[in-house]
């Protein structure tokens, strides 16, 4: 019998390497040697079935779930072939409410689907069910793997073990920290281990988490509450951020000094490595078509010819410029930094562009964001892309927990505003700004 085992990204599939699955099974069974009933809530190509079988335990029962009929058929076939006493179910594990307190061991590599891609009514059911059972409000920004962790703990019997491999976003995002806080009320964290880029063709790190379910719920050790008075809050509570100006293709929009309509082009910024400091200076000019520009004799035909050359339709000429005071390049190598957009020009889409929320001075935010205390937290949340390059997705950027500058006194803010303006106007070197900012955060926030 032949099975198709290609990854289906729409289902959030990433396969656990056999050696890691074997290690997870060994460590879990060592903690609960008398295990009888085991759950694999996202079985994929029977990876954990094979790992468990290698341990030679005979008196066990394995229940497997997968929404993918290919994985259901394959796992059913493998479990029967290797002689495991098992049942495989082709259904959504999160929708099965009959499993609470049933298993000695839950072992999983849950699916990785971003929350905005989960069907709205289904997500509402997940949250209502888990929230009611756990007595909490589930973070609406929780990606699917976090919900699997929470239900896994629910379905464990007291003193049972949960062993899970998950993306490292669980440690570095606001929703992940909330998930860990809830888990800590119901289970004791036995161990956590970082695994560098374990999944094929997925350049991110992972965490192996092992929990032991408590006999009784306790008050959370980690206590996470989203409050304006917290020392650390998500970046999105401090900044309004979005991706920069998206061009369908750069070439037809970039202006050259020899162009007939060059004088009608607009300043633009693309590459930060050309800067000596942290104040943006335009390094390109682009054509931002609008109704006024189209009134200029011959411009429409000239621009349409450029678009046609690059196989772009006429309606692609209308590009909405994105401008803002603070810019952050989300591809990080050696020197992450926040740039100041002094002349409020349009910025390329390799930047996240931000303004402060409320009446907090944007200049002061820019200064603080360039401290080690802020930059290190952002870098730690970025995903490894290989060769020393890391990438921070916009939703990850927004969810990083950062020192809360709203706790600063009015006097301190006023002094920092004057200092920030001086640094901007003088074009200070980035190293000097980072050192000053780091010392300020250490002094004023005790970090």
C-alpha cells in the first residue's frame, strides 16, 4: 500500500525528526514507567507511534488524532503493522470534549496554524470550551499549537506527563507567555530544552516542554496580566506598527536622474546599511502615482509603458506610501536598530513603521527602543533564518514584551525628549545612542 506523505502547510504540518521523537518518548516514559494510556493528538505520519514501539512497552493503549485523512490512514496502517494496541481517529482533537483526565501520557507535535487563519466560528468554540474548563480567558491571538497544549493538560490524568515540541514563540510572545502561565496552574514544568531548527525547510528553533499534571490547580507562579501598570507589556500596547510601502516590483517605480519626469518623483528609503547614524536619509526616489501626477502631460502613458515592460497592469501604478516616525528592519543580523524618519518620507516594506500610542513622545520612544534592554528582547523573539540572519514577523514584533515606558515620570520624559531631539539633530553615531539609551533604561527602570 502506498501513501502520500507530502506536507500540507494549510494544516500546519511539520514533521518531527525520528531522533527527536525517540528522545522525547524515552524521556517521557522514564518519568512515568507504568504508563498505560497514551494520547497523540496530531499524529501525522505515525512518528511517535514508531518511537513508542521502539521502547518495547506492550501493555499500553495509544489513541491518535489527525484531521488529515492521509495521516489517519497511514498511522492506522503503521500501528496495525507494528502491533500497537491503538485507535486512530480522523477528526479534530480540539473538538472532542470526552477525553478530560483520561491519559497517563500526552505526546505531541501540534499543528502550527496562525490564529487569523483559523475559521472564526471554530476558533470561538475552541476558546469558549477551553476557557470554561480552565477558568480563564484564552488570548485571542493564540496560535493553534497553544490551544493544543492547553487541551493536552486538560486531558491528562493527575500526575500524568505531557511532552510536546513546539515553536519557540511559546517563550517569546505575549500569547505564549499567557499559555505558559495557565499551564503552570495545572502542571509542574519538569524540563524545557531548546532545539535549533529541528524541522525540515523551516528555519525556526523549537522547545521541548515536559509537564507533570498537578493533582489540584494552584495559583499561577508566572502570573501574567495585561495591564498598563505592568513593568513589561506587549509592543503593540506601546506602538502602532505596520509594514512599509509595498511595490509590486521595484524597477518600474524607481526614478533615475535621466528620466523625463524625474522632478515629480518622491524621496524613498530602502537600505539602512548606508546610514552612518540612526536618522534616515533618502537613498532612492520613486514615482508615487496620484491624481495630481496623472494630470501632468504625458505622464500616464510614460508610466504605463514602464509597467508593461515588467508585465504589470495599469492599476498597479497606484502605490500607497507608508510613512512614520520610527522604522525597524525586521531582517536582523548583527546590529538591530530603530531609525528616525526625520523628514517623514515613504519607507520600503523591509521595515516596520511605527508611531507611539497615546501622547508619549515619539522621539523618546525611538531613544528607548535603541537600548540593549529593548533590542535584546526583540532579537530573542526573531526566527533563525540561517547564516547568522534572523527574521521577526510583524505579529511577533507586536507581541514581544518590552519595558513599559508609560511608567516613567513626566520629569524624566521631558528630559529624555530634550536629549532625543539633540541626538537626532546632531546625527549622533548609533553606538553612542545605544550606550546612552541602555544606561538610561538601567537607571530609570532598574533593568
